[in-house]
C-alpha cells in the first residue's frame, strides 16, 4: 500500500510538477491553497504534507500550525525560496519535519520523503511501546486481591499524581522495583526517562561518579566528561534500589540534591540544576541503621515523604494462585511449552510453603516445574524436590519444630547430595544462587 502525500501550492505548474514526480511511488493528493489542504486532510488519510511556504491568505506555517493542532501525527515538509529560509527554520521549531528550497531537487525530495516516513514509523513505534509499557504498569496489574495489595494500589494512585519522594520497603523478592515502575509510568513524567541504580552493586568511588558524573581529568581514567544517572534522569524518575547500602559520603550529596535540586559533577565546579523525581527502596531496617549511625537521620526523613511497605508473600497467600498462573503462562510462552495450569494438589503445596524468597523464589520454582513437567499441567511430581520433601514429611506426621527447620534440612540434604555444589543445589531446589547463599548465610554460615 502506497504512502499518501498531499502537495500544496498555489502555483498550478509547480504543484502538478511535484505531483507527477511522486505519483509513481506515492498516493498523491493536491491542493491549491491552505483551506483546500485542510479539507483534504480531513477527508483523506494523509501521512505527509508537502507545502509551499508562500501562499495567499494562509501561508505554509499557518497551514502547519492548523494541521498539527488537529493531528500531530502528520509529517509536514515545507518548500521555500532562498529568501525565506529563516522562516523555514522557524517553522521547523514549530513542528515541521524539514524544508526544501526551490527549485526542488527531485533526488533530495525522494530522500527527504523516505526519511520522513522512517521517522514517522519510529515515532509510531515509540508511542505504541510507551502505551504498552503503561498498560503493563497499570496499578491494577499489581497481582493480587488481598487487602494489603489494594492498599498499595491506592497509595500508588495518590503518590503518582504528585512529585513526592517515595521510599519502598520490603523483603528481597517482594516486587519493590515493580512498584517503582508503576509509580513512574502513571505519573506526569511518564514520558521522561526512568533510570535505575542498584546502590549495593557499585563500590563507593564508582557509585559517586555513576550518580553525579565526573569531569574530564577528575581522577585517573577519567578521559572525558561523563554525565551521571541524575543528569540522565532529568525530567523523569531516578530509582535508587538498596538505598540502605549507600555510603555515608554519598548520602551527604544525595541529601543536597533532595533539598536544593542541584549538584556538581565529581571534579567539577559547575552547579547543575535538576528536575528529577526520586524513588528509593530497601530491604533493610533504616530506623535501625540510623540508630547505629550508618544512615543519616536527616536523609532518612527526606526519603520517607511517602512510605510504601510491600508485604512478603507469606502474608498474602490468597494472592498466590493468581501470581502463580500469571508467571506460569509467561514462562510457557518463553519456553514454547503449552500448559493448562497447576493441579489442585500441587497448588495446595505451593500455597502451604512460606516462600522466604517471596515472588522471585516462586517464579524460579514455577519455571523449574514447567521445564521438568512431563504433563500438560504442573503436578506434584514436577515441583522442586524441597517442596515435595516438606509435603512427604507432613503426610508421615513427622512435623519439624518450624517450617524454617524443614527448609534448613531440605537445603543441607540437597547440598550434601551434590557434594557441596551450590549451582546444582540451587537448580534442584528451584531457587536462585543468590537466594541459596542468603539462606546458607542464615542457617549454615560454615557452608558459605
């Protein structure tokens, strides 16, 4: 299907000449003035308007402004004489894609139109992508019906309409980053950047440069100026994950950004002003860190303007079937393995487990079960061994003192089975290697 172009020119000879040049590759419409052009735009699916600048009653800029007021998706290209190039440049500031000078070079016209179509396609893809992202991060897509999740949805809707700094609390794997995404993509800065930083993943010296950038020559290896994450997030949102691991030296600079909305790059003297929304998250007890003088009290209060406490999965078990079905269907698509769902006896076991790794651990278990399943649904036999071991112990009436004790025995038994191989142990248990290390550090420090 040919792309549609509207040629607008009050000079009949010039108008027909351009129309004839384009008629082979495009569906061409013509108009003798701006008013006729507007009618053609309303009556036809016009993608590109190629208009002369100088026309009586309504010139090219006036036409451009009226077209874009009704449909900003139409690409406008202006044709001008050399004497009015300055006006054409001004038109580009008002939304014109490009301008050509008379007499129009046919080869240049073809290239300009091709580039305009590619640009229009890219803009359309970006719009659709942003729409899809916003749909994915609609507050209603936070999976769950439990009262605690409904409360979080309510808080998100309120805080998204403001620029308030937010602190998201919760255990590892509960979905704190998802909450941050939902806040950003439902806010007034949703079209701006969403920049993420894991404060625990970077060393102190590197972290300061990553956040605030540096000037050329600020330190060994700084061969050129580099913008930090704050500058990259300007006009949008900066998400600082694991904020409890932020070094004290960097906390001072972050406090200033929160108070003054300004900073200097490492090694620089220029003060840079910012318009950034800040969201932070941690699984640590910041109140305790303040008491231990490992976290600044003034920064803590600046961060917790709005606090969102994401509950662990064990406190909202009524949400587990919905969460499990959602992620199982996602993994089925990734692995191209159709699945009907989860058998009732398998779901009973899944709901009974206390999920110390929360949603992240549940997802790992479901993916493992899907891969190992020989049936068209997840059955007890396809669940990771540590879950079925707990079920067998319960069926025999041999109840350990706590669920924690069950988990401890399952971990050490599997670890011994593989001769201490932590990768095989984690894969067999259906948990991540990081989760295994966390559990070993908690239960069996000598194995870490």
